[in-house]
C-alpha cells in the first residue's frame, strides 16, 4: 500500500489561461488542458486479441508501459520522467517479490515515499504478471498436446466453465464420501440428532455425478477413469498400480481397463478380502484375460470362503470353457471345484451319479467342438478316478461312439485304455501303462484285442487300433504271435517281387517284424524292416535301418551271453 501522505495524491493538471474570441453571432470560451504525456501513452492502441496468449501478452504490455517503451526505444532515448518511472517500476516489483521483513532493508522510508509518489503519478498497476506469457509454458497443454494459449477466447471460456463444473462435482463427491464414512462410524448429526444414513437416492446421484466427472476429466485432461474408480462400491479401496522396474527393457503396456482392474485386485488380495464384489472383480478380469492363473486361484478362494454353490459356479464355468477351448486354467479351476465338492456328495450314490452324468454330458458337448482337446481329456481321465466311473457303462459307450464317429481319434483310444485297464477292481495299483498285469482278466484282454481288430479293418493305415491291440496284449501278458494270423491278413507275398508284394498297412508290417523277432525268426523280421525302409515307409527309412541294426546287435549280445554262461559253468565245474 502507498503511504498515507500528500505525496500520494495525484498531481493536478496544469491549465492555460482562457481565451475569449468575439464573434458577431456567438462568443466561445476555450479552455485548454495540458497533461503530462509519457512516451508509452502515445503508443498506438493494439488490435483486439484473438487467442488467450495474445490477450495475456497485451495485458502484460499494458500494465508495464515503461518496460514496453524501453524495449521499443531503448532506455537512453526515453525522457527523464519515463526513465524515472521505469526505475521506480522495477524497484517496486523487485521489493514485492521479497519477504516483508527484507523490504525495509532494501529501501529506506524516503526512497520508498519517492517511489510511491512516482508510481501514483503515472497510474502504474502494482499487481501485474511477473513474467511475460510465452507459448507452451504459461497456459500449458491440453489432452492432445496443444497449447491452451492458442485457444480462442470463446473456446477458452468454454474450457474454463467445464473446469468450474468439474470442481463443483468434485466438491459434492467429497461431501458424499465424508457422509459414507460418517455412516460407518455411526456419526450423529448435531443439528437433527439423527444418525447420518446414505440413502439409495444419494448413491444413485453419486453414480451420475461420477459419470459426469469421468466425462469431464477425459474431455479436459484425457484422463480415462475406469468403471471401478467411478463405482461407489469400490470407494473404500485404494488401488495398487503395477510398477515396471526402473530401466525395464520391455515394459508392458496394459489396456487401461485391465490395468485398473488389476490394481484393485492387488489391493483386495493384499488385505485378503473375500466378498461378493471380489468375486465379481475376478469375473471382470477373466472376461479380459481368461489365462490369468492368479485370478482363477483367488476366485476359487472366494468361492470356498463365501460358501458359494459349486454347481452354480460350474454352470458359469461351462460358458467360459466353451468360449475358451484351449485354456488350461479353466480346467484346473474345475479340478479344484470338484475336489472341494466331492466330500459333500461322496456318501450319496444318487447325487454322485447325477453329478457324474452332468460332467460327462458337458465333456461330450465340449469335445464335439474340439475332439482332441488335451486339457479336456486330461480332466476326463482324472474325473473317472475321482468319481469312480470305472464301471459306468455310459462312459464306455460314449467313448465307443466317439471312436465310431472318428476311428482315428487317438485321444478317445487312450481314454478307453485308461478306463479299461486302470480299473482298481482288477488293476494292480501303481502298475505302468505298458507293463504286464497278472490281475487283468484274460477275457477282458481278448475282448479288447477283438475290438481293436474290428476297428483296424475299417482303416488299416490308422495307427491307433494297432497300438491299442499291442498294449492290450502286453497288459494281459500274451505273446504278440497270438495275433500273427490276423496281422498277416494285411501283408501278402512279402519279398516276392514288386508286382506281387501287397501291404495294406505299414503298422501291420511293423508288428509282424516284432512277431518274427519274438519267435527268433530274425531273417523274416529283417525282411519286414527292409521292405518298410525301401518301399512302404521310405520317409522313416533311417528309423527302420536302426531297427535292423538292433536285430543284429541282439543276436551278438545273445551269443556273447551264451559264451559267458559256458565259461561260468566250466569254472564252476573245475
């Protein structure tokens, strides 16, 4: 503030004597008033500003008339009064930037009084912009990176109104959040004497308010506020965003919606919260990324903690599985659900049978979409053992139907082998799949060998029934030579000439070589392998040649073994 003294009054303008002019008709008295005019006041008026930056720059020039004149003419060309005004103006703004206690040290009372006398006399504006407005620095940039200073006046005013509206909404939202906290603490209003209760209407209003706030933030700043941040339900959760390590070579850029959902998931997992909203959160994330195993594990934990109906969860899971056929995490989650659900129905045969039928029906449905889905077959094999479906005729019939529809479905053949030969009723616990099992009934082995032979007739070049038949013979401890007659039906006149030789199945010829080797007829076995390499399966010629060498090696090892036995017998006799 300027000092309260006569020096603070504005100097009066000097007047010249009045001049009276006589005229026959009129007499006019003219009074001329002369006011001290500075260089800056004689400058031409600037044009109307078109942008915010131009308006700010003109305002800066207007409130600093001496500075503008100094830049245009130089300090030496200014009048003494303008030079004095410029110096006083600089000293004034310099002192204004200093702390109040330091101002008296810079200027004494007399100097300060002189400065204010000059400032008042020139009508200088004390409170002015400290720095001249510059592009991209004074007003900042908008969400698209454009300089706000380049906005037209109308556009800037519209932006300003939006910012005011956003501020008002934020204030109202803060009041709502405070009331929510007061309601949790049982706060009593001092005026009404009633506990504060947040009504459904207020919640609906807050939802609308947050939606408007999100739209304004996106429009003004490009900030994308997710659904969770806008939701009143997640008001009390502070999200934990993902932070990439400093200097990461390949930082992952997640979609905003997914990144927001994961930040809330980290928060609730940190506090070990299990609630319906957490269950809905996992569903939301799974819809975006069904392969996220951590989310599946957390979902299972919520289901078990909340006592959610397992059949209801499985019904939801069926839709997810059909939409994501190759997803492994879905089947691991199903595995956990069945493990948790089984104890509740294990003592009820009817409930167990119903559940087994429901699972089988769904597995048949999903396998119709992808008949060789490894994850589904793996789960199905486990389910047979878990629910004890070894004697379930419907399970065997469903597999037979799949083989009838596609005899080359090796997955169905594998499941049949597990279903038949792993039955704990007669299978030895812990026995290998390709090991002889004395407990397996011979009539069962004969049935399966005959079944495989029937399917081999349908597609002789299909490897599945041949491997199945070989596995069944091994399980039953039967020699391969027991099916020699059947195998020879597919191989005629071997080695009797290119025109005469007929091989309907290379798999039959391979098995025939094993039969001859088993019977110690190595020459015939070698012929089978040689014809496979030379004509019938040339693409695997190297493999068949290796098999031929194995025949010779086995003979050599056998001869050496016999010689060692004779030497041992001679030593023992001596």
